[in-house]
C-alpha cells in the first residue's frame, strides 16, 4: 500500500499514530488474548490494518467529516477501527455496548452517523432504527475482511489527499456523556484537543516506549480511550487488552503492567478482597497483616515520618506487604491512575500503605478526559492533584470549578444553548464544586447534585456517600433529601462482608429487616454524623437488598449512580422512610 507521510510535529491523531507506526515498525504494539494465548500486533501490522480500514471506508462512500458509530466490547479491533475511521478523516462516535437499544438509537440519530461498526450481530441490531444507517459492518466477518483487502490505488490517493487537508481543529470524535445529571449530550472533541492533552499527560507522567499498560476500562469512555490508548500511541508504549474484570487478576499476573488506569469501584473491590483474605488467615498471620498495614498507613500519612516509622514500614514490607503487592500488581507496576469518579481517601491510603501508588485525577468528557492529577512527584491525599500542564483552574464565587486549556471541547453537538451556557470566554463551567489547597484541587460535589432541604440548607451528598461506603459492610449509599425536612440515605449492604465479618447470612430480601443488619448500618451512620452539622446529618436510612446495576439503568457504564433514576425507582421506599420517621417523632 502507498505511503502516507506524517508531519514532524503531529497536529492530528492520525499523524501521531502514523509517525509512531513508521520506522522501526516491528516493535510490539497491541497485545490481545485469542484462542487461549496472548497474541501481538507490531506497529507495522497495526498500521497496515488501520489504513486498510480507512480505505474500505472510502470505498463505502464515507466522506471527510462523516460520522461512523463504533459499538463493541473492548477488543483489539475496536482500537484499529477507531484509528481507521480517523485515518479516513471521518469522525468516531463511540457507544457503550451495554446501553439499551433505544438509547443507542437516539445517539445514532443525534450524531447523524452514516455507517456503523459493531462487535457482534446483536450489537449491530442496536444500531438499526427507524432511520436506517447506510450500512452496519460487524467485526467478524466484515472488519476482518477489510483487514485482508488490498486497497485500490485510487483509494490510497484519496486517503493521502484527506490527510493533507486534515487540520487540528477538525472534529475527531463525538463522545456522548453518561447522563448522570440528566440528558446525555454529544461532546465535540477536535484532533487538537486529543493531541495536545496527550502531550500534556506525558509531561506530567513518565510514560515511554518501555512502559506496558494493561487496559480494562471501556474504550467508549473518554478516560480509557484518550488517557490510556491514545497516550500509549503518543508515547510509543505497549498496550495489552485485558480479557475483562473476570480475568483481571490473571491478566495482571501474566502481563505485569507498569501503568494501569482504574475507577474507584475497581480499587474498592480489590481492597475488600485483600481484607477478606487476610481475615480468613490463621489468627497469627491475620494479626501480622493488620500490624503491617497499620505501619504502612502511619508512615504514608505522616508528613515527615521519623526513622522508627520508616523502619517499621520497611520491616512490614519485607515480611508482609511486598508479597501482597507483587500478587496484586505483578511486581513491576509503577502506579495506578484512578479517575471517572471520586476515590475514597481510606481506599487511597490503603493502596499507598501497600506500597502501590494510586494517583487520583479529575476530568470530564468536555475536557478530553483529565484536567488535574496527582503524579509520582506531587501527591496529596484526598485531592485530585494539580492542573496538568497547560490547564488553568478558577473557582467561581459559588464554588464551581472553571477550566481553560487545550482539552476544552468545541461544544455540544446540536445543543447551541447548552454550549453557550457551558463555555464563557474559553472557560468551561464544569458543574463540579471544589476548593484549591496550595494548588491541589479537592472536589466537594457536583453543583447539580447539591441537595436543598425543606429548611433551605444545601447539603453535598458525595462526601457523605463516600464516607459511608468506606465501611466494608456497605456496598452502596445514596443520599436523598431534596425538599425534604432532613437528609436520609438508601443503603445497599455488602452481604458478603456481613457474612465474613459478622456471620450474618441468608436471603437479602429477608435480611434487610434483620435488626442485626440495621444495627451495624446504624453504627456506621452514627459514626458519620459525629463529624457533621445537624442539618447535614443522616437521620434515617432504608436498606435495599439488591446492588445498583448498569443492567437496570441505575449505573453509568463507569459505575456512577444515576441519582434521578434511583430516586424515581425507589420513590415508594423513600416516601415510606420519611413517613416512618415522621410518625416516630410524634407525627409532626
């Protein structure tokens, strides 16, 4: 196939990829599991497949700027298809495969996509609606046939012309928001957004050709696609596509990554598993683990740990923590990055005590993923770090975080009024509320999530939920109380932890009424309330038997609760909880 040249200083995602996939091209790039073993594509092989996808899209009649929907579970084909769409100067519209068909079709309609690429036949059916797309191609056999198809000379010439005309300000992708605070919106991100934010990331983190990143989060989410996959492309590192959460422990042991991105729920589950395993050990071993963990926590939380503290941690690491760390990370992990939702400070401290740095960052789709992050050289517990290079922060009078920088979106697709409300003189109104502490950003809540009680007091639910969920016996907590006389909570107990820690077992539908369970949750609520003002104290709670789930529409694909959906679904439970509290206080 012909050669498409890349500029010395890449302006677009395609130029960045082609410059990395040039000489020498036999270096390993993409690793994936197939037929029971790990396979590898070199940069040269990936380059060939990407350009063949682009040529096939040209043959399909896809024009520069046309939208192409991409819907699939994480697979190596997803990455090649995404790069191929952009190599054809088209626009990728990634869609979560777990979304309901009606939601997927709304996104297809809104984006104006002309072609769809789908991982399976079932996912292809989700793309077909009243306004039929021009064509839907499945990965097998369709995309695989494209990989084998030799492009015609005219198609190669057309790709070269498109590449020459493609500019940094041209649209690269439309990414739809998760809809946690309302209607999902299509965020317009340019090639410049992606390229310059990747450069910013790599100035903040030491990632290079020797790094190995294990990829597990959904590619349809901006965090994994841009902060992981495209950063690997920019850095010339290696990417391993995990088989998913069910195989994550095995994949980590086999791949031994140096860098990995996760979301808080992943870290919470790993912590819980480690603590459960420690609790199951003989008493002496369990006590030794507890001592080691305490030694690690005291040392990492001390501003200037003394010699005795450092010695205890080093001894704990030699005896216990080092072995735990090697089992969890494969032995060569330099750091985790946590994003997508707030990370509990207790969970963050737990990993640091094990000697595993978890670097919490913050961003959003409208910012091309991350805008701030803790790093290996600048870290403060409980914060989301400092602004990434080139990013400016400002806190408005009402506490809202405003951001200006290279990742700020072009706007919302077909939402001029929302765009005008969100962007002002280059500053993005994020809707998140926070404070700056010596340059470190601490997120306190989402502006739209703030609860206003009937007494006119504003309560930030996020910190309360996070602190309740630090208890191993609580899997989910959702604070309610808007226009109500006081704050209350919906609580989903962690049934496995209740069995392991307290010997409480049985049917969750029955256990929600068990006085022992209520007493345990009440103790956790009381501990929370001791540090709160009266108006923000949790005065009642209702226990739910079943965890919130993505399948029920209660969680986003990145496992953040959809407050409105949950409040509507459990409206009767919430109403009964407040009525019971009213009657308990004399019916007033």
